[in-house]
C-alpha cells in the first residue's frame, strides 16, 4: 500500500493506493479529513480529476461535520477521551491478567481499561459499557430515593439499557428505563431524568400539565436538559 498527502483545489487529501478495482472517498470527523483509496493502476491525473469533480461535495460535507460538531467514531484506544459523571478522563489500556476491573485515577484523570492481548474495538467497548452499567447501578438507589420523595411517586422497577432517549416510563406497569450513557453525564442529569420519568407516573404526555409538574419538582429543568443534550 502506498500513501501520500497532496493539496488539490486548496483541499488537503490523503491518498492510499491499494490493490482494489474502484476508487473511494471518505470525509472523516471531527475535522473533515479527506481520504481517498485508489487502485494501483490509476494515474495521478485520473485521481486529481476525480477529486476536482467532487470539490463542491467535499466542501459541503466538511461544513456539515464542523457545524454539527460530528465526532469521530470511538476506537477505545490509548489517549482517547471518555467521560464519567461529567468529568473527562484519558483512556489507558492495560494488558494485565491480575487486573479484572476498570480503574479510575482521579488525580491523573485516567481510566485504566483491562483488556485481553488481542482485543477488538467491540470487546473494549463492552468492557467499558459494563463499567458504566455498574456505575449506574450504584448511583440509582440514592437518586431514586431522593426523587420519589420529591415527586411522591414510586416506580415498580428501574432498568438500565442503551437507548435513543435518556429515559422512558411505561405508564401501565410503572416501569422506568434509564439510558446507560447517563453515567457519562453530570450527576444532576440523572436526577433530572429520574424526576422527568417519575412525573410521567402522574401525567403521561408532555403537555402543559407535565411542564407544570417539572417546574414544581425541578425548577431548573430546562437548564439541566440543555446541559444533558450538549
């Protein structure tokens, strides 16, 4: 594989020549880096013309990535940044059979992630997700106790899973489900989501009555919601 970087039409391009049949282009977050995979037999002129023909599309894609703060896919590798309860930590992989659990060094702001010698991204992700799950399990009981006293309602069960919403409430059986990723956010966000879902045990929809309940039980809920979704 041959790799080179060149500037075409004021756009910096990384070109990788491979034993492939077709040419491919990727615009990568977070900085809109342009990567082109090209067959070994293609001439420089053919590659240049291809990139020039895609200039408008490249600029449009780069603008979208920057304006929407699109982040690069996580690789769960050394030096990568991950949050725990609203604080940023640097990930450090440790290949040590005697270490079985994720370790946090508050002073150095490090997360030590024990991994097998030949770990995949999916395996490392699974290990870190399990750490977040345990963090949620520890955090929920005191938050639930506090919030049920505020709202005056108690769920039948509180579950944890990965989901698109931060939480949901099944009104008919009083079951609340919380997003695993709340363990990455400021602890006040967990309280806000818990109060939000408990209020659904009183008012199922998000109408005026529901918002009045939120104003009553969590006066700064709009500010917390904004912080949660940042």
